């Protein structure tokens, strides 16, 4: 913090030679301007709507994935397991598991980029 910033702690020497610690407080004007710049409920509702739309788009993109890619993506990303475990659970090679996850992520990315335009 700098000397001009709100809440800055100051060390002051008194006339008797002792040192005191003081805290500068923010002015009422500073606090009221922060309140005016706070997001409104309408802005939060707009964000909720955008998040809901993104969730719907992502769900649609996941539904379009082939079953093997969707399963590999779930095990790797949602369950956060290593590729070796993905391969074991899907009864496939590690290379195939990596390819399925990679292709699924590419497909989701392409779908979401198309949905945002």
C-alpha cells in the first residue's frame, strides 16, 4: 500500500519523541463511489442467463460426441484420472484413450466457438 491509498498504516513521531501508529481511513466519498460502481442485480441476472446458455450449449455438444469420446472425456476430465486409468476403464490402449479425449476436446471447442458467434 502507498501513503495515498485507503487503509494505509502510518508511523508518526510525536512531539515528545515517541512513535505512534495510525491508520488512515477512507473518506465517505470514496466508499460511496465504490457502492455506485458495484454490479446491479440486473447485471447478475444477465450473467446467470449467459451461464445458463453456455451450459445448454455445452450439454448439446456433449450429446453429439460419440459414446467412446464422451466416456473417455468423463473419466479423464470429470473424474480427473490419468490416461492409464482411462484406458483401463474403457478397456483400450492408452494411446486410444488419449486420442479419444483429444478429439472430444477439439469437437467441444469447435462447437463452443461456433455457438458463441
